[in-house]
């Protein structure tokens, strides 16, 4: 129960002390007498917001103090709050400094402040949608559930896009980078098997000296084989092949060797031209 209320420099109130009797207390007075300021002072002491305009003109601070008695406590509890024009707060419970949050938490069990329209739910804008939905009934409920499902899906997709690509600026930066990379790939005119072909060329370049040396040896050995001598031998055997079957078979065998060597020479020239670096 509130026993006394002391107010100083709040609005038009210079300084006032109010002793509240047991039972039901009523404050009456004409408009502008200060009734609202008294309720406002209680709200300030309950941890409510405070505007600098509430400080009495010409003063640098406002002060509100209250004495309350609680059944579980034998002594009265003194609560106070001082607010300076620079915005500084000073809250105390029985002389001990506390934060506004602590004062507000303590006062929840001491004071309940109700305005004349507090119990009129129709005036609460936060309840208007719920009241309309309730009035519409089950028909709207089905539509709402469908909408809610789609909205949650939209939110999840939006969150996933934001997670992968960041904000609009970061997303545009990544898109520009990807466009640049795609353009580079297209201008390179890549083709299937090109990597293997390049690897083969690289291998030949790295082994250029070894290839050149060994091709030279092969060329010297193959080109120095005397096909003219073999041709002369074939002509000689052809002159006597009608004399004996053995001479004819020998001539054909040497001809086969001649053709093999000729094919070998052509194949070498083909390969040699292919591997010239």
C-alpha cells in the first residue's frame, strides 16, 4: 500500500507531498489542477518513460519519492527517482542505487496503472486483425493457412538466396564476376580433347632435345640402307628364275624384303615430318 507520495518540479507542480489514507482514495479537481501530473509521477516511479518537457520550467531536475508498506515487511520501503535535464537518471530503493529496469521490475508488484480505455479491446490496434479474422470465420481461416504456407516458403527462399549471394550489392558483384568468367570461356573457343592435345604438345616441347637426337640416329640408319644393291640382286635373279624354281622363290623373297624396306623408309619420313618441332 502507498503511504506517502512526494513530487518536486514535475510540470506545474513545484513541490507537493500527499498522504494516502487506508481504503479507497479519490483525487478530484478541475482541468489543469495537476491530477494527470500526479498519475504521471507514479508512472515515472514505476520505471516509465520520461520527457524533459515534464521538468518544471526553470528547474534542472524532477524528483519523485514514495513510501510503501508491504505485508511481508515490517518497515516501509522508500522508492525514489530523480531525472536531470541532461537525461541522467538516479533510481533508489531504500537508499540503494538501482537501474531503471530493476526499479520497474520491483514496482510491478506495487502499482497497476489503468487508463479509462485500457479494457476496451476495440481501441487496441494490435487486436483489429485478429477480431476481423475471427468475424470472417472458417472460410478465411483456410485462405490464411494457405497464405501462411506460401509466405513461409517465400521467407525461406529469400533467406537461402541471401545466405548464398549476400545482399543486393554483393549479389550484383558476384553476377558481374560470373558474366566476365563466362565471356572469357566463350572467347577462348575451347573444344573437346583440347586439353589432351595441349598436354601432348607440352610433353614434346619438354623432350625436344631427346626427340631430335634419337630421330637423327634413326634417320641416318634407315636412309643409309642401300636399296640399289637389293634392286641389282633382284634383277640378276629374275634373269635365271626360269631355270630353277629355287631362283624364282629367292627373287620373290628379296622383292618382299625390298618392299618392306621401302615401306619402312616412307613411314619414317612420315613420322619424321610429324615430329618436327
